[in-house]
C-alpha cells in the first residue's frame, strides 16, 4: 500500500512531478548544508561568498520542492503552481547552461540544466492539463469523497 493518495499514484505525470519535488528538497538541503562540496562536484570556484550564495539557492530549492510536493498532493492543485515552478526550472536550466558556457561550472552541470529543463516541460504539461480541467474537462484523477463511494 502506497503512502501517496491514488490521485497521485494513478497519474504518472503528477507522480513524477511529486518525486521531482522530493528530489529538489533533498538536493536543496545538501546544497544548503554543504555548498562547497556541491560546488566541487560542479567544478566551480568555492569562495566564502560563493558558498553562501549557493547555500541561499539551496534554501530556495527546498521551498520550491516543498511547494511542488504539497501542491500536487492536494486534491485540486492550483493551475498557477506548475506555471511558476516551470518558469523557475526553465530559468535555472538556462542560467546553469550559461554558467557552463562561461566556464563557471564544469560540463557535469549540464546534467543539472537538462534535468531542470525536462522538469520545466513536465510542469508545462501539468499546467496545460490543470487549465483544461478548470475549463470543465476532466483531466486529473481525483479520489471520490467517502459519501459518494458509499452511495454507489
């Protein structure tokens, strides 16, 4: 039995985005606690200012990841949630790619950029689905209220 509601486990897009949210929280926590180690993995310069700013980015990753998880676990997530998260992930992918192009990060950081870009695409798909759902078409599996289940 899954600890996640069936509206999440029965919807692959929603499930993947929830898992990405969890990964974002965890990697943000690592970046917050040991920013120098993450900068080393990315082949980036590790100065006290850089580590502090990188830890700050980690804090924002925790917030965004938590927002994704909590929002998509709710029965009716707001359509603006994947829009803004997707825009953040798209911007992050571009900025990381620019940092690689400027030799601020090593090529391994392109994996981060690709992951964020793919997440932005998935968020765009979820945003579109939620907009269609708000317009009246069923788009996201939901659980029936207990009272409805008893009557059928």
